C-alpha cells in the first residue's frame, strides 16, 4: 500500500468523479446550512482544509464568508477555481501539515473524513497545532469524521455501489492495528477496466478524539451524530466534533 496515497493525483483523478458529483455537492451545501445553524455564526473568515473541489467552500462563500480553500491536489483545486468565479475564495495549494497563518480565521473545517490520513500520529498532532495557531481567539474548529463506534455498527466486509453510468465500486474495508486504523481496498469496475487502489487512515472513538483535541488546547463544545445536531450515540452516522479555543 502506498502510505502517501492521499498525495497521489492519480487517486483523485480516478476516484474523484465518484466522490464529487451533483449529489455530493448538493449534500455539501445542505451540510453547510445545517452546520451554520448549529454554530450560530453569520460571517467571518473560514479555513477549509482538504477542500477538494469546494463542496463546502463554495456554499460558504455564497453565504457571505471569506474562504481559504486549502488542498494538496492541483487537479481538484483547478475544478474549484473553475466553479468559484468571482466568489471570495482564496485557493491555496499546500499541505495541512505545513500551513499556518497566525490568528487569521474565525472557523476552520476539515470535512468528509479528511483528517486522519497520516501514518505518523505526530502529523495529526501537527495539523491540530497549525489550526490552533491559525484561529483567532475564540475561533472554532469542526472535524467531520466517522467514529469507530459507527464503523463497528455499519461496516460490511464487502460493499458494492452501482452508479447510473454502469460503473461499480467494490469496497473491502478492514479495521487494523487494534481497530485504530481503517485499511480499505477499492476496485472500480468501468466496462472492461478495473482500477484498484488501497489506502489507510486513522479512526478515532469519540473518547479518543476528545482526549487528543483537549491535549492540543481545544475545548469540546459538542460531538454530534449528524448535521442536524443529533447526539453521538448508537444511531450516529457521522462524528461531527465542534470545538473552540480560548
Ligand atoms: C475525501 S476528500 C474531501 C474533500 C472535501 N473536504 C469535501 O468534503 O468534499 C479529501 C481531500 O483532502 C485533500 N488532502 C489530502 N491530504 C492533504 C494534505 N496533507 N493537506 C491538504 N489537503 C489534503 C485531498 O486532496 C482531498 O481533496
């Protein structure tokens, strides 16, 4: 398995069209509406880390926020640039392990499980320290993850998704390393061609992510099971962690 799979442009070129389509863009817009209602904010500077083609940056900018959309993938950022037009979105190609802009943001977002990709625990810690330094006093960080509890409830050894255009995605996930990481194998079947990839990312339980964030200077405001603000419990679909810094 390529441990730097998340920096591989070929991965995003091949699987990006499955992830970023009209349905998931509509979902991103809905998530932003719900998240802003949960947060109760109305304006400010937002840092969208791992922004991809802008499922969240675009609706945020349309709602009046000034957005920095940061990503390592030139391919996905090109798509965002094309959609952004005159919207107030600064597009930055950079690694979240390196990017710091002292006390510049009211809100930082890491959406759709884009936090947790690194093999080294220190890299996750570095990202949290960078974000903390980039937030204004009183600023907030939202992490949108899938918690270990949800994975234990929902994970199937093999999962098949069929798309309208006839393509099929076969997912083969496994929890490894004392259930702290999810190893995944994806097979995309497109006519006679099979694209195969393997990737791995960190998985946290709610208790673990709470401790990690607290150690790095964040106060946990809430952990929700969805964007409507449900409790994080046995029904949870996501693990939406809302934090603030002093
Ligand atoms: C699953 S996609 C999510 C994109 C977007 N947040 C969304 O919800 O649609 C993960 C994104 O993280 C980006 N990414 C991966 N590693 C990164 C890193 N080290 N620094 C910044 N972005 C990264 C990828 O290029 C990709 O756009």
